C-alpha cells in the first residue's frame, strides 16, 4: 500500500453549511457541525456575544457558528474606524469655509506677460495667491490668478478658478513656476539650479523667480531711482557756469 501523508488540516468536505444561522451542519456528514472529523482539527472559543466560535488548529480559518452578532453596517463602521486609525488622513476643512461674498466677474484677460528678469512684471503675469490673500470663502490654499493691475500695497487679480476679480496684497503673490521655465528656455538654459547632490539652490542670477510681486516692484523702483540719480549727476557735469 502506498504511503499517504497524514491529514493536518480540516478537509474541505467537512466544512460547515449555514454558518451564522445558528444551525450549522457538516457538508459530508449532514450532522450538526462540527462533526467528529472536523472536531479533531478545531479548537473551541467563545465570541463576545456568547456564541461558540471554532478556530482551525493548523490554519488561519475560523467560524462563528451562532447567529451573526454584527450587522453589515456595524462591520463597515468597524473597518472604517480601523483604517482611519492606521492611516489618518487630513482633509482640507472645506466644510468650515464661510460663504463667498459677491465679487465682480470678468472674462479671461486677452493679454499675457512672461517675466524675463527681476522687476519685469506687467499686467498679464500669472501668479499664485498665497493662503490668506483672499477672503476665507475661497479656502486656505494656493490659487492661480493673473495680475490685471499692478499696485502697492495691493494688486488687482483675475482668479482662474471662477473668473472673479480681487484686490490682493503684492507680498502674497508669487510667480507661477511655468513663468520661470519659459524664461529659462528663452535664455537657453536647461536648469535654474546649482549642480550637485542634496539640496539644489537656485543660481544666483535667477533668485528673482522666487520673489514676490512686492519684491519685483521694489526692485523696479530701486532701479528707476538709481537711473534718475545717474541722470542728474551727468547733467551737472555739463552745466555751464555763467
């Protein structure tokens, strides 16, 4: 006779039928489960609801033979709570945002300007509005907008998300990243960063791509003041003494 390995796990033929109804029966024996064969591979436990539960001695399977002590909704809530505890997710508090006040709307402006250097900001420049620049009704996130009127301390913006017009502080407006890439390509550059591993700061001559609109306007005024002072000095050199 050929040797056969001993059965170490519960045979599938003796699995229960009607689990959760309170009257589980063996598939093969048609008797109350667990049958004699199944009992050799099981150890008995007790559910918190008082019903008998059976665990496979050499496997991960288990059975709750009494009536179901949890509804489908209870199971879903328990699984959701377990997942939430394992992987907490922080959503933006959109349901806490107050109602948006009325703002005038306008079609997208027909102009567009790409800065090519420090101080080169004009109407049509795409910017990101930092959190806190708009009314809380528009949320606490960065929003894309186009500058339609430069000024200090506030600039007029056309908001891309809904076409509304806002007055926002210039120090809360930063250039869009695509603006820097377009300017770099126009200058024949492939990167704006210092070579090397680890942290890669911007090249010294391209620090202006991280400036706010307020810093660009301040740089423009400084350059204009320096040019005016130089012009006055040159006129004094050629003045004729009577």
